């Protein structure tokens, strides 16, 4: 008989829920995090069931890296809050085009 070890997958942890407001609209935003072998914790930005992007704390630079879902570029940010905002604003820019 062969025993098989099942790799347990960790569930996301909700970090925050808030309303993002600008002059044109409001978005209900949910932030969650999942452990990642490369990034430590990978934070994900959601609007309902739509993933807007991700961000993580950089191990090599003093700051955070954000990646909106609609881009292959990483955006360097000085704080987690700035990274969240960059992801949300990128999504809003796509909506308004």
C-alpha cells in the first residue's frame, strides 16, 4: 500500500473590506491575502467577484510592488495603501476609456 501525502492548500484570509469613492463612482473593495512561496504574502484586490490586481512587499527593495490585472508591468509603491490605490485606479481607468 502506498501512502500519498496531500498538499494542503491554505485558504485566503480577508484583510479588509472598504468602499473606494472618487468623483464618478463607488466600489466595494475586498482585500485578502494568501501565503506565497515567492512573495511571502500576496495581497489580492477584489471588487465583488472580479480580481482587480495583486500586490506584495518587496524583499529586495524598500517598498511594495503592485500589478493590476490588466497589466504585465509591476508598479513600485512606497506603501501597501499606495499599492492598493494603484490597482484600483488602473481598473477605473479601463472603465472610463
